[in-house]
C-alpha cells in the first residue's frame, strides 16, 4: 500500500494542541513523598510530532498561550528546542483566578509501585482554541500541509476546540492534506456531552485517513461494536481488534490505516510492548517484546509519531509499524514524555534489539 502525500508543502506535520507542564518527582519517588520536581513542557499531540521534528521534518504546532506568563515562555522555548514552529494567539490571564496552562502532576512509579497521574486543568487556556484565530486557507492552501494529526483530547476539551478540530479536518480534506486522528477517549471529558461528541468524532473519523485507538476508543467514541467475547490473552486481543476494525472500515471507508499498541505490564520498569496495524487489506503485527521502561508516559504517542514519520518518508507499510514500535520504546527510556531520536539509526537499533555501545 502506498500513501500519496501532497507535494511541495511547507509543513510535513501540523498538530493542534493545548500545551501545559508536567511536574515529576525525581528518582522515581511518589508525589506525596517528594520535595524536588522536574518541570517539562508537554502535550500528547506534540509528543507525537516530536519524532518528525527531531528527525528533520518541518512541524508546526497550533495552540494558544497565556499572555505574559513565564510558563508560556517556558513552553515556547521548549518547542523551539524541539525544532518545532508554533502559531497561536495570546490570551490575557484575567487575574489570579483566570487562565493558565494545564498542569500534569505525575510520578514515574518504580518496580512494583505503579505510576500515578493527577491532572489539574482548571482554567486551561487551551480550551479557548478557536478556528477564528487561524488562517486555515493560508496554512493548507498557500503553505501546504502533508499530514495534520489530531487527538480526541483536543476535540473533546471544549465546544470551541471541537469546532476547531472539525474545521481543521474540513480544510485539510479540501486541500488534499492527509488526516490522522487518535481517538483518545476520556470519560471525564465526555460526561453529559455524549451526543455532541459522538457526532463530532464521527464526522472527523469520516474524513480521516489514519485512525488510531484501542478497543474502548472505537466503541465509545464511534459507537462501533467491540470485540466478541471468548478466548484469552494476546491471540484473543489481536483477533478481536481485527474483527472490530473490519466493522470500522465499513462505517468509515475513507480511512485506510488503523493502528493500536499492545502493552502488558510485568512491573513498572518491565513491559511487553507490541502493536497491530491494518494498512489497506494487509495486517501487520508486532507481537509484544520485552522492553525496559524508565517512564511509560508518552510511549503510545511515540508509536504514532514514528508511524507517521515512516509514512511521510514514503516507506513500505511493514516499516511503518516497526519504526512506530521502536519510537514508542525509545520514548519510554526518557524522562521527557516525547521521543528525542538522535537519528533514524538509533530507532532502527532499538527495533533490531541492538543496545551495544556505538563509538
């Protein structure tokens, strides 16, 4: 299968995102026991985009900032250090009870103690993302974008962000940009908004070229019947996912690529990591392999980022899932939520199981 990408584009990848910070206790300690924290800029969508940005492709982030905020400056500096361009309006804070960038407080866990995450999103400035603040005709028509990647986290953040994602999808479709959609269901975002968000997600999925999500995502976001009961373990999960994707294909025939990761947690620092991908009529499976995990957050985003990079490079589908699997594995070895590959060879060495020193 070959994906035809729009030629002569300024941007390889564009992502809408709500940027925030993550606070992580040092040395794998739990939050309530720690007094020293690492602060980093983060978002699921920029986690995805980092793979392409670090490997030399042009990436743009569409977001919004709190005007005059030192946290906003920290985020801007971080995006520049990750080789990303950004575009977004600045919203006045409106006093101490006004807008701010989201805060993600998360320890990495250690051994038999699993990670714990506490999201603090009150007053999140990213909820104001509005299509009126962006020139989509310039972005998609004049500059050109090969792939726009959207997350259900942004789609469900607020009515404004949902409308923004929908207009992005429509503009991308109009101008021949490929659309990637990671469903990313979150029950707290969907509470009392099921009808509204089901319609929104269904329309975006209807024009998407690449759909990413686990069994729960496809069932709860799109209303697709889940896997049949029966069977155990990996074989059941793979066959169940295949059956469900066949139903998704019938409901959303525009999409040609479907993917999800497979993870079994032995302990916090030892996982079995795999992936499933359907490209056209062909299935590609990476059966779970042992990986050592420093911090698991961002592994799934790294997988999507690696897969999209491989598509952008024009490789054959077998390499899409391999590079995605290894990019996700790389992300779990880093304290940042995003993969920072030195080069393609570093990722391919992970795929090949080659951890020997290189001099």
